[in-house]
């Protein structure tokens, strides 16, 4: 029996860490949270100073029993859950659920899953940090109070099944506010004037200069308001001589970006790789927990991925600088090691930024061990971190001023002299090289053309995942671990939908947001939510009492609830009417929202469940039109439809009376689905007949009483016996011999 028990959160960590620690340690996974507030009731005794009641989660009952038995037979239990507040809370819940005393446990944490970090953490254990535990507990209780008190009100006044949350509701508020800005935006006309010029030489290179000032008074963006003003300037410039007034050339340095935090990693992965926040965090979790490379026992490729700190361990920085010098040369080293300071309010500076566990694990050299997505994110993290420790890029910039009568034109150009960090991490912004001809002061230029252009101011853009995460971070709403689940929740609840990659509030989201904004403005606002985060930080530092934070929140919240119960009228969510007629029942079709976009649904729902896809132009999608094919059962036209996962199929026009559907082959022809085979096998759950069906992974049995009974059993097919190399060799030699004899 092992001397020590180490409890981690995930099976992936369990496998990796057990190989690192050796035989004296038994490593077990808790599979995340094992205790929580009860689902069936509030679980908070408000009268008894907000005392919570925790229950063991149903999925963890057997696990807790097994962990108790293992813990009894070991000398010490190491709680090795994640290095953040939630991880600290899980460690405390493990201690309570397993009924362990303080003397029996040690808390160990690590930024990365590498042998050095794991072994060092075991040598330097600590006690549970109850400040962190109380901070996480307060967040959980606040969210429970808001969710369990507000959600029933929304069920009663808006629609059954809705939910509200302290952070998710503010995220919806931000999106709705932006939509309101766009709706109320009034474009303003303005004009710009450019001069296309060149040297007086034949075939000289041309360049453009922007009108900058008149009589030393600078033009701003909206100075030229209409075509009349633009024409007046063009008239003034007739017969003007264009003379170089000044040429200013100097060097400019550009410093690299800081290494990734959770927020910046999610934003960059969204922009560069097209990953959602949830997908990014899922991949990062795998990279952190460990990947098997060659004969290694499993190695964490990146440090802990839920962080808002920009700190870097000195040992990691030193190793990285040596790698840069050996790989690129000493000219790519900065004059002194770079130190980054976070601007995020309440950042947990004890953490590190996200970085590779070793710069020597070059992405291209381990690509074969990673999936495509894993490689893409690791490559991004590796390049960003390496670049953050490299020398500045150096540009040669030239600014030229050109006079024409009492007007001044200006142009700028730049060329890259030394790539520095850009050698590793490219930047897709305004740093494009713009070459200008060699000009000297007082030189006359040739005017090729004057270019007046009309413009209109544009409304602020809708949020995408990257910009929404940036807004949440800037307003100190939520924490690194909450961005992805918050976005997933507001999409799942259909409060917002994605139009391309942009968030658009649904009718439901607008109604719910208006209710919360009008009746709970004290808590559903950016300032309050950010203020709560500051208080949670102070609880973590043991500067304030967590019960007082809940009390200060709950008293005004309870009054708002009572007022809303009395004064809030039942809300209606109006679907937009159309002139489209339902092909099945003849009633009007309505525009409805789903998380994947808008679609047409019959106004006769639920009696008629006909739906139609909408194209980007807002009209019925082409794949929703009738085809020349007929239904084999009722001879009605078949309609081509697109399923939830984008797969096309044929459906009978008379649905739901006729529920015939067909697959479509690659040539667009209908493929009749195989009818299930009847069997003599009875369902072990309800006694109904089991039907044999064919799936992607082979044949399986499903209960004929589906969907009431969802019993399903895969049919095991015997695997073909593999021939041993010897047998195969023998067969080959016999075959060869026979062919020789035949010849």
C-alpha cells in the first residue's frame, strides 16, 4: 500500500502525476466538484447569517467512499487541486466530505505539470487558504441567491424555463446596450481629400498625401462636412504648386506584447484561429494536464491556463533567454529581461502568465504528437511567449509635409530595419511597410490627381467573442475561469444568437434585459458587478467578512424582488410576422430565434410544427424549397432541409402528418433509410420489443417504446483474427512457390 494519497481534479492529471511521483504515492481524481448546494432548494439559511448547506453530488457517492478507504490506509493526504480559488474550494470540500482533520492533509499547488514542479510542491506543502475558500464560497452563494430568487420571477412574468445570473445578465446587458447604440446611431457625412504626387522625373514613383491643415489650423475627421465644402477646397487648390516643406526621418521601436493571460489567449485564439472561448479553454486544459511525447510519462506543455497575471518565473525566463540566444543570436535579446505588469483590477499576482513549460519544446518538433487544434493553440502560446522575451522591432519612419498655397498635406512611410520579436510572432495590424521616394526640402512635386472622397461615420460594431471578453475584463466583470461559461450560458438560454461571429440579442434576451434593467438596476449593472469582484478579492485577503458582503447585497435585493412581484406585468415576447405562408397548414410563418440564428416557424405551433431555414438575406433559404422528388408513402413533394448539425436531408411536405425522411447521397438523390428489424429480444427495462438498427459504429438494439424508454445496446461483432507475421510469411512463400510452379 502506498504511503501517500494525492487527490487531483482530472483523470488526465492522475495519469501524468502518478508516473512522476512513483510507487510511494497513490494518485486519485475527484473528477471536479464532489459537493455543492442542493439543486432542489436554495440551500442557504438567510436568517442564520447565510449559512450554506452542502450535499454530496450523486455522481460522487461511490468516489467519496473509495477515497475514504484509500485515505484511511495512507500516512498523509495531499490535496492537489487547481491553483486558483475554485481549486482551493474543491480541496476544502474534499477535506469536509472525506472527514479529514487538518493534521491529516497538506495542500500542494503547481503552475505546471512537470517533474520539477510536482516534486517541488510535495517538498513545500501548505495549509488550506480559507480566505480563498471563503471568497469562492461567497461568489457561489451570491450566484445562487440571484439565480434562485430571480429565475422564478422570470418564469412567472416572462416565460417558463428562463434563468438569470449575476454575471451572465450583465453580459447580456452589454450586448443589448451596444445593439441600442447601433439602432439609434445617425450617420454623419464627412469628406477627405488626398493628393497623388510624384517627383518631376519621368516614370517616378507616385505616393499619396492627406490634406492636413489650412493656415496652420489642423483639419479633424469631420472638418469637411459635405461636397460643397470639399469642392471649395479643390477650387482653392487649382494651379497650386506642391513643394516639399519638411522631411523628418527617424527610427522607431516597437515592443512585443506581453505573454498571454486567459483573456488575451481567448481573444487571440478567436481572431487568429477562429476558436470559441470554450474550445480554447478545453484545448488549453489538455495542454496543461499533459501530452505523451515519445517515451515520456506525460508532460504538461503549458502552465496553468486560468490566470490574469503577467508574472514569469525567473528560472523560466532565464531558460527562455538562453534559448533565444542559441536559436536566433544575441542581437535578438532585449537589453534587460522584460518585466510585465498587469493592468487588470484585482489580478492574482501569485499566478504566472500562460507560457510553455519549456521553450525547448518547439511546436514543429512535437507536432506529430498533437491533434491539429492542440498544435495550433500550443504554437500560438509558444510564439507569443517567446516573442515577449525578445528584442524590439526597429522601423525607419519618414514623415513628409508638402505645402500647396496655404494648405499643408502630410504623408508617412516606414520600413522594417530589424525584425526583433517579429521573427517569431507576426502582427496583423497597421504595421505594413509603406515606401516613399527619396525627397528633399524645397523640392517641387508633380500633381497627378486630387482625390476627394465621401465618407459616413459608422456605428460601433457588434461584439464578437474576442471583443466581449475584452469588455468583460476591462469592466472587471467575472474572472478568467468565468468568461467561457458565461458566453456559453447566454447562447444556450437563447438570450443572444450569433450572426456570423457577432452577438445579436434575441427578442427574448431584449425582454429579459429590460425587466432586469428596470426592476433590478441596483445589481444588474456593470459597476455593481465589478464592485463585487473587488469585495471578493478583499475576502480572499482576509480584509473583510464574507457574510457582511452577502448581507449588504441581499437587503436591497429583497426589496427589489418584492416591488417587482407587485408591479411587474406579464411580459409578451412578440415574434416578427411575415407574409410567408406555411406549406402544410396555410397559416402565416413567424421569424423566431435559435442559438444558431433566425428561422421561420408556423404561427399554428404547437399544432403545426413546420419550420423553414432563413438565408442571410432574410428570405427562405434555397434548401427549403420543393424538389421534383416524391414521398414514397403519400406521393407529396419532398423538401430539402438542413439539420441541426448542417447535414441535409429530404422531408415530406405533409410533415408532421407524414414523417417520412430520406438521406441525400453525394449526387443529391434520395436514399431510403433502412427500416429497423424486428427481433425476439425483450427490453430489460420495460419489456417492449427491441429493434435492430444500423448506426455509424455498427448494428445496435433500441427499445421500440422510444422515446419513453431510451434503452440502447450495441451489438458486439466478432473481430477478424489477425494473422501472425510468421503465418503471413508462410502464406506468402507458399503463394510465391505456387506461382513459380505454374510458370
